[in-house]
C-alpha cells in the first residue's frame, strides 16, 4: 500500500486534522433528514459485492427515503485523502481505515465516540486487538471490520516437479524459494516486490527483532538492531535469489502474475484467494481453472510452527463531521451484524466477531488462516505510525534492499527517519 508523502503528511495526520478543526467537530448534523444520503468509504476490492449489496439494501429498507452510497477508495494515498476529507466540509459518513492507520485518526478526533454503541456493535465478541487499535485514551472510536493474516499460496505442480513439500521452517522456505526460481526461469520462487514491507516483518520478528519499541513517552525504531539486521539480510536474500518481481514494485494485484504463471509461492492476505479464483467475467479476472492446483500453508517460523506475521485488516468508524451521525451509526451496525460479517467470513475475511470465526470454513485455507492468526502481530501502537507509512520511508528502504544496498547502513538511516517522525 504505497502512501505518497504529501505536504499534509509532512506535518502529521494528527496535526493536520487538528488544524482543520476536525477535533472540535461534534458530529451534530441532522441524523434523520428525509432524503439523506449516507456515504460509506470502503477501501480496495476486499469487501465482496454480496456484502456491499446487503449493506445498501438493508440500510435503505430500514430507512425509507434515505439512500446509501458506497464510494470505493484506493489504499494508495489513503492517509492523505482521509486527512483532507475528514477535516473538510464534504466529509464521508462512514470510513474504513487500515488497522495500522486507525490510531492516527482516533487520536486526532476524526471519528465520533462509539462507547454507547459498543454492545450493539458486538461488545466483547469483537476482535480484541482491533478494538484496541480503534480505542484512544479510553474511548472507543473505530470498530473492527475484518482481519486476515498473511498465508502462503503456492502452485502444487511446481513444488512437486522440484521434489518439494510445503516447508516447515523459515530457512527451508527461503531455500525452497531459491530452488523453485532456479528450476523455473522467469518465475518467482517467492514473489517479493521491493515495496512490500508487510511481508518483510515476519523475517524481522522471527529473528528476534522489532520494528519500534516504546520507552516511556519515546519511541525507538529498531530496524538496525542485530536481530533485525539478521532478518533483513534474509529478506534481501529472498528478493535477490528467489524473486523476479519488480525491485521497485508493490504488492497490489499479485493475483495477476500468479495467474499468468510467474509465481510459485505467494505470501499474501488470506482473502486474495477470492481474487485468484475470480471468474473470467469479473472486473479483474482471476484463474478459476487453476483451483485444483492452488495450495496454501501458514508461513513457517524460524523454529517451526507458524511464523509471526502481520495481522492485516481494517477498522470502520463514523466520521466526526458526518452530517447524519445517527444514520451513519445505523449503517455501521449493519456492517457489524452477524449477517453481514458472515458474508465476509464466507469470502475469506476473518470476521470482526470471534463467534463467527467458523464462517471462514474448515478447508485448507481456513486451517492456514487459523494457524497464522494465532501468531499474528500488529505494527507499533503509536498515533504517528500512520505518518511513518505515509512518508514512504519503509517502501523506499525495502526497494533499496531489493536493489542490493548495504543493509546495516540503510537500516541505520531508516531508524533515524522513523525516530524523527514518531517523536517529532
């Protein structure tokens, strides 16, 4: 998810929103105006059409005379666009944000408090880590929307032809990736475009490193620690010996090269299975005819078992400047309903409610998701972490690693950049 470092990001999300007066908004618009249109911002294509249709139909049947419009946004540049839109006079009503971005907006007063709606939205049945991500200073602002850890999808025939079985350790996974790339010219044994920092995190964590640690009120970026360096050098090994992905590319639409036959193993969010197997008449067709050749396993850890992977997913909130906050909250309740969340689960997204975990099924993918989720981790819980993502520093760093740059030197420079953002 490439986030451009625009001017608003340079002064910080929280500062920009506060300067625009977002934090002082009470969300006191007329909530029951006849003919109101509720605008819901969903990001990317992860939310299936069935769920979108259910939200619109249910909302409009419950609120005759009002309408609901879904406006799809891109993950690219989302932080900047939200910062501008949520502080302006034409704010959307309900917004989806990545779980790593939530703290920037909750801390800035960009969302309405949802403490009174907590039980109606699911209460203690909600994913606790995502409740924490959507809570600031004891107030609940952004509800969990869905979760999904990264798992590894692979071509069964390519592994079989190379005499390989799904690996059981991280070192074996890296070695297998190089073997597959060597045996299949033009194919990534492990697909790893340069900007894909999310997939680099397990290598850091499994080698004992961290992204950033908090000491009192200060954050310390930790990419240059000996443990992190060891993981980063392993990342570089994969990028150079196992991947033919663009060194400056991102992870978006990885199903396209997968279906084109240029990927043997792909670490990606669990919901990409739906994109890989999308029918030919879809907006972005997949390769449904390859379903029998599609395998999946949880990324293995350094010492076996499931690796610590990034817990992807989103939170959803009501904008502080919504003109119709009560109607917006009604839409939010539909999105957290058992019916809506079941649709998400049946499409490979881990539901926001613990009780609906079994809706993702019991097949090979569901088992891999469950194993991966057990060890999943979040990025640092700093309100300024979204500024780190928006700066592009992480993407630039990993592109330089993919291009063969000196890891310790680059990591030290990255730590200095991140420290200045988190503690600025």
